[in-house]
C-alpha cells in the first residue's frame, strides 16, 4: 500500500466521520436521513455519469 493511498483512505474516513456527526447533531429522523442519502447518491451518480461522458 502506498503512502498516498493510506492518506486518501484516512481522509475519506475522517470526512465520513465528520458528516455522520454533523447529521447526528441536527437531530433528524431516520426517514429524513435516508432521503438525504438517496439524494446524495443520485447527485454523485449523475455527476459521475456526466463526467464519464465528457471524458470519453
């Protein structure tokens, strides 16, 4: 494992931890969190698709 990969994995883990803590502090219900997760998945998927089309 390269040093860059380790740093990337640690950074992604830290960002995920901070995002989860931020959602917990808002006191949202599970349903609202699930809707937000689906929306973010849709945004990221659409962005990946669009960027993939431009890269081709």
